[in-house]
């Protein structure tokens, strides 16, 4: 029995070692520190990334309609690839943040949010002046075109953002399923695969000294939350089992091997998983912290989208009112010229009545211009406040990156 148990432990701990080796490539969105060029090679072979190799140190990939260029430092392969939107200027707004020490998945997620935010700010703060037009009509036409461009930019930015989120959600789901499948296949080779209904099965002694499969009882510690954590915990318990087996503590080693089975089956554990304690710290920000900040960015994005829409409406109202003022001014000028030639009293009275009506309508249009102008200034002030809040988030993000 001791030799059989030892053999099972050896096989299971070997599977755990393989799991440990494959973990760095298990997730693009939360990838631990890895060799840069090996990461590029993994991107090229991952069809969901649409990655294409440019040269030995560079690949390109398309996410959410945006092409990103990911580069490795030729002289420092320990740093993760640095990913930037193609043809990006790298200046202005939140794009000034140094993201070089984030994982590539974090970089792309942050770049997507920051590119959208920067685009919305540019659209919101685009000058609504007369653009040096030669005439009032040309000025109104220029401002109308600016409003149309703002609305088009908002639609494109929102479409790119929705596409990126959909792609990342689908990718995360595929990665979880793939990680679970590979882990189950590895453990199945040792006889430790999950049984019917997803419950792990442990080898337990029964009468006669033989081993028989029996359901694992519920543990006292929480089950791993997802496929990546399951694989990490299985690798941790397998490593501990190997240590104990080398020390001749076969009973304790078998206990740890059973925990590895439970971890891969997503069940509560009988011992705490200390995978984080045996995983080398990577010089990247905590994924949970990054996701929290991205969540806050998303709130600001929605605020900016709403604000931009309201600004476009107010600016259109202002343009329409200004156009009406110009139209009434032209009619008043024509009417005054016509009134000078009126000879009959009834004609003069009709012209005066129409002139009074046009003057009233012109005054109402001018009042609408004032209201729209005040609303535009109020929305721009709100946009300035939001920009300050976004800058604060950028500082928070930088601080999370710099923590060791």
C-alpha cells in the first residue's frame, strides 16, 4: 500500500510541477511576469489575439478595432512586452502614464480606457469659436460641422469600447475553460480527475488493504475562485506533497495530494492554499487593484459619454438659435428698407406690426443663445472637474504600479 500511495503522490506532484510551468501562459489579462520574447511567441500562437509578428522583438494585435504594437526590450527579456496603439503620439492626457511595468493584458485594458477618455476630452473641449470664418454663415456652418464631428467621434469611441469589452469577456471565458480542461487532463493522467458531477474523488483505504474511489468530504477552507486559482492551488499542494514524500511522510503527502485534487475540482479545501506565498512576486501591479481602477475609469467614461451627448445637444441648440437670430436680423433689415418706400398708412402699419413681431422673435432667439451658452459653460466646467478626477485615478494607478 505504501508503494502504491507513494507512486500516486509522485505522479500527482509531477502533474503539479507541470501546472506550475504552464501557469504563466494561462491568462493574457492577468499574466504573471514572464520572459518577454516567450510572451510574444505565445501571443502569435493565440488565434484570439489576431497577433502578427513584425520582427524578433515586435508583434501587432487588434483589439476592439484598435491595432496595438507590443515590443520587447532587446536588452532586458525579464520585462513584459510594452503595448501601445499603432501610430499613437504618446503625448497628452492620461497616455503620459508609464505602463511599462504592467502585464500586457493590463496595458491593453488600460490603454483602451485611456484612449477612449482622451478622445472624449478632445471632443468635449474642441473650441466652438467661429474658426476664423469670413462670414457669419460660414461661422455657423463651421460650428455645425464641429458638432457633427463630435457626435461621430463619440459613436466610434463607444463602438470600439463595446468591441473591446466583448472580446475580453469572451477571451476570459475561453481561458478559464482551457485552464480547467488542461488541469483536469493532467490530473486525470494520475487517476485524480474529478468524478461525476464535478466532485473530486480521493483514494481512501477500505477493508482488505485496497484503495477505492470515494467522494471527498467538504473542507473547512474556501474553494479556489476560478480556474487559474484552482491550477495555482493544485500546483502548491502538489509541491508540498512532493516535499513530504521526500521526507518519508507519506500519510501527510497523500493528504496534500488530495487537496490538489480538491483544488482542481473547485471544492472547499481541508488546508489553506498558500499559493501566493510560493509564487515569486512580479514587478507588476496587483490585478485586483488594476481592475478596481479600470472599474472607476468606466464610471468616468459613462459620465463623459453622457456629458458629451448633452454638450452636443446644447451646442446644436446654440447654433440653431444663432442661425435664427441671423435670419431675423436679415428680415428686419429688408423690412426696414421696404418700409421707407411705403406710402399708404395701412402698408406702413402692416410693416410696423411685422417689424415688432420679428424683433420679438429675434429677442427670444437671443435669449435662447444666452441660455445655451450658459449651459455649455456649465457642462464644460463639469468636464474640467471630471478631468481632475481622471487625473487623480491616473496618479492612483501609478502608485499601485510603483508598489513592490
